């Protein structure tokens, strides 16, 4: 039960707890140093102040880092956020070192930059690991709960999509794309515009052939050539008309299974 609740924490909540644990270890290390190495009086307040001086800034910027990486988890994004975060941390850390310890800024940067690089790397690693964990869980859940019926043998694709605005053979539809309050129905030679939601459209299409690969796309598997994996766990479906349609991480395993039939 405790482990399950622990996994449901958001990234910034988990990392904040990790930083608090790290600061506690730093304080403990200072206490041990005072008792057994320097053999001086233990000053808990000074230990806490020193640990916050060295790493306290991470408590403030870690939620911002999590927000930035949640929006887009790509190498370029990781690098740009990392450079910005390290500049902020080093500026704050170096200023406090100069103010309270009287050391030169060059010395402070030289002895501290690599520690903060590793700290940022740890944050990225935690976010990446949790993305992989929840991506696999989401994929399994989607496969288990999907309303799409996977059969060994599909019936021939026949029938028509009939609405108040359009009458179109299912076999002519390549894919549908959400476009604001409208939906683009893409065929080989023409694109039609319908005013309806994706949920309403998928209910009108035969589930043996049409699948929602992404929150904004519905694809006719009859016109699909193959699936192409791309970075960050996503994929593209390459269609017979050479167009690419995105496949979300949560749907990739299901689409792969359907294409194998």
C-alpha cells in the first residue's frame, strides 16, 4: 500500500522528498565530522545552514525543472533546461560561498560545478525512469481495456460513413485528424471537413479497421504500410499515400499488435 502511494507521487514531489533526504544526510555528515574528526561541539543549526547553502537552491528550482521536462522530454530540452539550471545554481552557490566563506569565485565554481551536474543528471534520470514505468503501465492498461477487437481474420471493409454532412465509403478513408471543433477526413484525393468530436466519429467507424492512434488521430489500418519508431517512445504510422500519422506511447503496443494480425 505504501509503495503504491509512493509511486503515485508527482515527479516534483518525489524529487523534493529526495532532496530533503539528501540534505538530512549532509547534516548528518557534518555532525559526524564535528564529533569524530574535528572533535568540536556539535552545532546542528550550522550544519543545516551549510547544507542549505550548498544544495538548498535545488529545492526551489526542481519543481520548475520538472514542469519544463514534462512539457517536452527531448535531448534539446534537457540540455537547454540543464544549462539554465546549472547557471542559476552556480551563481547562487558561488555568491553564498563568497559571502559566508570568503573564498574566490573561481575556486567555488571549480570545486562545485561537477556536483551540480551530477545532481541535474539524477533529476533527469528519475523523470526518465518514471516516464518509462508509467508508459509501460499505461500501455498494458490500454491493451487490456481497449474496445478494439483483435481477431485472426477480419471481415472485408465495406459500408459507409453517413452523417448529416457527408456520405463516404469506409474504404476511401485514410485517416481523420482533429482540427479544433472540426475533424479533417483525409482520403486519397480529397479532404473533407466535419463538425463533430473524435469520440462521436470513432463510434461511427468499424473498430476492426479504425483505431485512435493518438488523441488527435484516427487511422484506417487497411491503408497502413508499417509502423516506424521514433524517439521518446512514440512512433509514426506510414500510410499507403506516404503520409505519416503519429502514434502515442500509450497506443504503440496495441497498434503493433493489430498490424501483426
